[in-house]
C-alpha cells in the first residue's frame, strides 16, 4: 500500500527552468493538495483538487500550475523557476474525512 | 482572514519533562482542529478535535479543544528523545474542500 508517492525527492533548478513535481495516490481519494513548506513558516496551500478535472487555487498559487486528469495523479508544474520557489513541497490527499495523508516531500532548490 | 497561531515556536526540555504546546485560531465556520507530528519527512496525523472539552489521548500524548476560547493544547508527558519533532496545528473551516490552514509549528527538542 504505497499511499501518496511524490517524485523527485530532490531537484536543483536554474533560474528560468521549468519542471513538474509528480504526485500519485492509490487510495482512490477525491481530494488532493499541494503545499509548500519554508523553514519556520508551516505549510502553505498552493493548489487543490476535489476530483478529476477540477482544480482551484490555494493561498500561494503564483508561479505554479496543476492538472487533474485522473483521480490518482495531481502533478504540480513550475514555470520559469525563481529562487523564491526554493522550498519543500508536499502533496497530500484525503477522502471525505478531513485527515490528510502526506507524501514524503520533494526538496527543490532554485539557483 | 482565517489564521492559526502556535506557541511557543521552539522549546527545549529534558527527557522526562512534561510539555504543553498551544494553538489558537481565528476562524469562521469552524469544522475541526488537527495536530500533526513532523520529524524529518512528511507530517503524520496525531489527533482531530471537533468538540470542546473532550480529551483525545494516545499513550503519553493528549489534546483538548476549547471552542469558546478558540484554542487547543497538546500535552506530552514523560517526554523521550523520540518526541523531538515539529508539531503542527491545523484548522479546517468553511466548506472543507480547500484543505487545512496550518500554524508555523512548534519545534520541540528533547535533550537526554
């Protein structure tokens, strides 16, 4: 039972490059989320999805895009990476209950 | 704007001590308050609180919610070095679909 799987675990980008963080869950959860965590700042919601084909902005969506073509997958796209996007990114999912299951995180550095 | 405030932001105690972590919130349409423990990787779920005055307990950890005063506490008794972690408080409100709003966390260090 894999739960929520994120790839890659680590990545270094140059300013202006683009990349996609992958997130897959095998629990048939409808709700999926992307958070970023900066040191001492807790987790901030970037984007979320309540089901396949439906996405919505969270608190800090600028510089990111998402898609939800299937229930299982919720990739996060960074276009034109900036140093301010250096962070640890967590994908999470849940069913109807409000307890989130988190992936292991992806540490991104933009130089 | 809904928000969650945790205190203290960091705490260093000795093994065997009892600690109390605080979480206050300002929300509309409150649904639930959750506590997570984060070690090196992803946050792991500890407690979910929806009703005032009912203590949730798991081993040496316990938590309670006061919906009138808008706060929650997380207690850890007889602390061990393995309790060292960041403890996150998060609130859910409104329609609930848009996830949780997290506090900044309390970084707890247990010294042997």
